[in-house]
C-alpha cells in the first residue's frame, strides 16, 4: 500500500468561539482527488 497524499489527525476548528470540528482525522489517497467549494477572492 502506498503512502497517503494527505493525512490530518485530531483536527479541531473553532469559528466565532464555537467548536465546529472536534478531533477529525482522515487520510486522502493518491488516486484522483478534487476539492469543490466557493471561490473567495484573496485580499490584496
């Protein structure tokens, strides 16, 4: 088995003082992957 492209362990995210993600862990394999979401322009 090959190594994953990306691994995250125990990921926690807070937004405006509210925990929205608690201890998320995942791995993304090396097959074809696409991330889809809103496009927000970067600040100059």
